[in-house]
C-alpha cells in the first residue's frame, strides 16, 4: 500500500468516525430474513447478521464500539439462550470490528483474514493494539473457510482488494444470502481505503457468480437487496470507470475530469464523488 492509499484510508476513517459521533444511532433491531437467520441493524456500526440454532450462535460483524456490541448482544440474548460460537469480521474497519472484545469475552471464536488480525494486533491507524479478546483466533487467507452450524453451510470467501485489502463475503448457502460488507452499497459511491476500484468490480462479479435470481444481498449499511440492485451497482461501476477512463485517455487533468461530471447520472443515488474521482483517476493513470 503506497502513501497515497494510506492517507486516503486514514482520511476516510476519520470522516466515518465523525459521522458516527455526530448522530445518535438507531436502536439495535433484529429482523428474521430466513429461519434462524437475522439481519441486525441500528446501533453504531455496520449491518450484522445473526444465525441461531441448536449448535449455538454465529454473528457477522461486531458494530463500532463496546457499547454498540453490548446493545447487539442484548438483542441476541433476547432471542437465544445458547452459547455464542463464532464472530466473523468482513474486514478490519472499526464499524465492523470495534465490538470484537465483547464477543471474545463471551467465548466466541473470532474469524477473519490473517491481515485483519495483524492490523488489529499492531494497532489500527496508529492507535493502540487491540486487546487479546478482540483478536481473531481463526484466520484464513487465499482459500474460503467453511463452517457447518445449525443446519446451515456458512462459507467465508476472500475477495480482491476493493474497499480494503482484507474484505471477504459471507455466504449462507441454504438461506441463499450473501453478506458483502462494504464492497456493496445502495447509497454511496465506492470508498477505496486501501483497495482498488477494479477490485469492487471483481468482487461483485464473484458475488454474482454465486447467486441466482432469488439470492438476497446484505450491504455494509442499508437494506437487504435483490440481485437487480447488485447488478445495478455493477452497471454503475462499469459506466463510471468507462467515463473516467475515456477522459484519462484524452490526457485530461483531475480538475478537468471533475468538471466533466462523469458521475452525473448516478449522483442522485450515490451522493458525493469527492473521494471517488481522485482515487479512480490515480488508479487509471497507474498511480501517477
């Protein structure tokens, strides 16, 4: 990761933390989306999923901080009285890992990419090292990891460097649900915090290859979506990349690219392109 990527990632994180601090989060709620499988929204941080049954509970992503995690655990305790078996992190950012310690203290085996553990152990973004209870104790790298629990097959699949360099998706095979973390959004443009724009396209292609017309997709934030929404996200990615690539091929400067408004058709849906265009411009110019 070069210095430009590091600075962009740090800036992205600070802005995200400011947004969370500025607004009180919605209450944590769990809504059943398949038998024993719940989408958990609200609280500080990203979407979580909860799988419960006779073998124990499995959670994907642990919210932003200890308080949010405890609120999520209170919802879990209201639904289920058995053991907490697993916590899966879709990537390292605090809105997905900030509550890890609370889960570790409850006895959950925390699962993530090896890189996720290394970053947390070293101290994320220059902060202090994460406590031992917050660290993943089961890691994987280039190959998927499969769990069999509560009659469900849960496959954790590494993705290309996209939002970050350690993203993965979680596939609930029998429920036909894919949790994509921050490689998918219906409300904001891709946030490139260490990964690449091309990685977003490649990650979505991997997800679509696993899907059918009935598959449902959980983004990092927002509502559960159908395959039409994920295809629409991919169409946007391809169109924006093509528009910016054409301008780069003509020798346009970044200022000229911004002035050309290459994302205009999508801004109403995805908001500001302020961080996207500089990152995509540099990527298409080979990092120059």
